[in-house]
C-alpha cells in the first residue's frame, strides 16, 4: 500500500470515530510512519507528535529499562506532558529530546484539535495504550526496510539499525503482540 492509500484508509476510519481523537501510528522503522503522519497533517491540519522526541535520556538508559520491551521510550513523560493534557482537551507544551545532541530542544506548544497523531516506534507501548482511540501498525518488507534506512540515514547508521534498533523493535512487536492488538495493520510498499 502506498502512503497515499494508507492516508485515505486511515482517514476513512477516523471519520467513524468520536472526536477529539488521539491516534497512534506504530510500526517498523522505515515503514513510513512519519510520512503517513505528514500526509494526514497536510490533509486535515491535525497535530502530530513524534515519539522520537521522547526517547530515553542517557541517564534513563539502564540495563533494566532497556531489557523491557518498549522500554527505550520515555512513556512516562509522553503520558504526562502530552497525552494527559490532550485527553482533557487542554493546550500544552513539551520539549523534544534530540538524540543527536543529547539535549532538549526548544518547547513546542500544542493546542487541542479534532485529531492528534502520535507517530513512531513504541507509541503503542502498554503504558500509553489507553490514551488512543485508534491504533495503526505499519509494516514493510525487510529488504525494503533496509534499503529505506540506508537511503535515509546512510551505511554507518544502517549497521546500527541492523544490530541494535531493529532487534529491539522486533522484540517489542513480538512480545507485546503490537500488530495483533492494533485496529489497523497496513503493509507499506
């Protein structure tokens, strides 16, 4: 399924759900989560929150935390700073964590809207599950996944994805049965 087709399918589902709606787009790295969220934003003006902005800070990256499936996202901060205010219909601000600089970026202020999307790996972790009225899982052929990661991030980063990030994601998907629990599973081209 192309990103355009996926956007149409998600919007068709969104039309049937009560508003305001918080939706999660989880799935394999390189599957097109960010692209789909951007398309939905272009078509609806919805809010988009990137789960990547909530990866663990260095001091949070303990062996115990990383051994928990989905534990490498700061789900507590995402819940408190974003999902709780959204669920109450309140405006809020949060500071994205930048993994490249290992620091917080400038605050982003978000006002409630009919649709807010939280996109990114681990967005459907158990601690966040209850906040979503729609959960979408994107998958992609493993060879296409590797091609996209290399194109997007380069050969050196591809090695890190192969050795670290993909195995962590696959463990999360498998142990928590993320795709099976999501209301929509889309195979991306």
